[in-house]
């Protein structure tokens, strides 16, 4: 959506803007560009109503995802008016158009994730893995409590939390991940192969070695 709105040609083609007066066309294109930038920087909670108002249907296929958008809703949203203030499908050849994104479902450990190619349009982040985020939160909490002297090690953590000590040792490694790896996990941009199962092995303390082991690109 961000990539589409940031392309004046695609927006113009989708809404058949060549049939409109220049003032309206420029207003729509300027608004589309502004929304593209907002989608890139604003919190999802702020932009979700806008995005949901445009989407008519999403179809997940074998190797791609089709997002069907309502032209009239898009036109009205970009002009800053309600649907009731415009004639139905005014100046539009048909009511919908589809954005197509190459993607595939892939099993990653015990989870199914929607994996996008590295060069996919808009560089849309993958869906955050809640299991990894939970592990990051737990590990940093245990680390802080250990530093404060509330806990004394994996056995103490296991006894306090009721968790298996081997599981505690595996999760505690998340407290020592490179900052950029943690940021990728929180944003949902970690490599597709990076799952909780990866942490059954010993994680190196060197950040460069972590990136290589977990599938991050290494310069």
C-alpha cells in the first residue's frame, strides 16, 4: 500500500485521473504521497482505520497475495471527503483494482509465516513472531532481576518461574543478542529461518557471529 500510494503513475492509472481536472488530480496525488510517507513512519494504530477503509478483500494464494481495493473509498479518502459526498464511482471505469504481492506461506519451526522476497515492492516487513518477542521480554526481565540480585542464575530463575532449567538457559540467551537483531525481532524483520528452535544451540557472544548464525546479511 505504501509503495502504491508513493507512485503517482500507479495512483493515476488506478483512479483514471486523466479524466479529471488538474486541480483534483494534483490534490489526489499530493494526498497519496502524504499517506505513503505517513504509512512509513506512523504507528500502525494511527493508520489502520485508513487502510481498512480501502481494502475490500485479501486473497492469500500459493505464491502471492492479492489485495483488492475499493476505488471509490480510495478516491474519497484521498480527497478528504466522505463517500456520501461523492457520486458512486464517479469517473471510475470500475469499482475495484488489485495490488499483487509475491509471497508464500512457509513453516518456520512450529509457526506458519508469510514470507516476502527480499526485493518485494515496498520492502514490507514480515509479521512479528510473538514467540521471539516473548523470549526477548523474558530474557531482559530475568537479566535485570539478576543484576539487582533478585535472581542468582538459571536454576534460581527456573525455581521462581516454574519453568524447565534447560528452557531458561535457551531463552536467557536473548538477553545478549545484538541490538540490531533485537530491533529486527520487535519490528518483525528477522530472517524467515530465525525461530525459537534456533536457540537450542549455543549462541555466540560476538554480534557478527550471531548475525551469521541466525541468517542476517553480513557486510
